[in-house]
C-alpha cells in the first residue's frame, strides 16, 4: 500500500512532526526573548520581563535536551546561568 508517508518525510522519523513543532515554538520563544531583552536594554521592561526572558530560554533548553541537541542545550544552560548571576 503506497502513500502512507507525508511529503515532509515524517513516515521515516516518527519524531519529525514533534521536532518540527518544537522548532516552530522556538521561533515564538525567540521573539519573546528578543522583545524581553530589548525591553530590559531600553529600560521599558515590565516587572515580568526578566521572568519572560528566563522562561523562554528555559523552554528552548528543555526542548533541545529532549531532542539531544547538545550544543543548543549547553548554550541555553549557559544563558540561564548568566541570567541567574
């Protein structure tokens, strides 16, 4: 029976759709991160801006670890550590 896979190749990798969702979420998280960092830089931050930046980095790190993206996990961990100091 032909045609069971999708055009994206998800038939070969059962995690491909989940991974694609993670990268889509990363796009949104990076926008939140950029907005929060800009607010902090410009002095227009709300009381929750720092927490929003930290949550975005933490979420990126968690997804990266789930997919064994060690370079991204390590970078995000370093970013979190820097934010905590």
